[in-house]
C-alpha cells in the first residue's frame, strides 16, 4: 500500500462513524478538505491517487463523500487561508501535505480531524504528542526525519556513490524542523569528507542555483 492509499484509509476510518450515523438519518455525505503543497498542474496525480484509494474503500465521490481540493502552488504562506476556507465550508476532515501545512492546521482548528502526510518531525514542531499516541485531532504519516536519521542519509549517499565529493540540500527555510536536520547533515558530511551545500527553496524559481552543483 503506497502512502496516499494509506492516507485514504486513515481518512476513511475517520469518516466511518459519521457515515454510519448519517446512513440512518439520510443526511448529506461527509466532505473532505484536501490541501496540496504544490500546483494542480504538477501534482494532480497526488489527488488522483487519493481518490483512487477512497474508491478502493468503496467511497463514491459525489455520492457518499465530497472532496474540496485546494492548492498552495508552492507558497507555504497560503496554507492558513486555504485551511481556514475549508473550515468555513464545514468539512468533516482535512487532509494536508507538508510540515508548514499541518502547522497551520494546528493553529486553526482543534476540533476538525486533520490527516497529514509528508511532515517532518511532527512531535518536534508540536502538532502531535508522540508518534505512537498523537492525541488531539491530528494524525498522519511522517517523513522519517527523527533525530539521527539525517546523518544516516549522508552515510547512505556515501555507500551508494562512493566517489561523491559534494552533497547538496534543498529546503524551505520557513519549514519547521529544517534547521536541526541541516545541522545533522552538515556534521555527517564533514565526517565523510563531503563538501556540504544548502540552498534555500521557497519557489520553483529558487531551484536554479542548485544547477551549479547538479551539473
């Protein structure tokens, strides 16, 4: 099961109880708010996979569920407005990508269930109490960026490419959790005698400087 199918399963489980009650009351179908970090043109396949995961669980869009999708277009500062809009629409659950996105959701609602994916260190940024027992209204899938793993990435790079001399990291400096990962990578790179580069990426156009290393 890929991660978006898993997210669909988690989302479906959160909707299961309301669906059972509403089946008896013949009320409207639940609404899912889906917020994607990228643009529709580049990341439509993520939403398509999510929809397929729900279909596999026998949720029929337009009949047993409705999806309200929103796109941040690579601008992390848009998450608060997008999530607030979905809350105003009274969605029953919010599915959100990115660390910045779930951080915004944490500030906006403490009652509407939130399912995240692609989040770095949710415990460290304070959106869940622990990985085993998240508590509150937020749960999801992490990127596997707990303390110590960033250094392991550098070690795996050395094993995969023994002749590598440089390592570059692209990251949004506004994203919570980035700084400790960069610190770990910098230390590991020095130990492995790799020249370390960090490039700040807030939009697609910011990726151009990395061609110096990639080329």
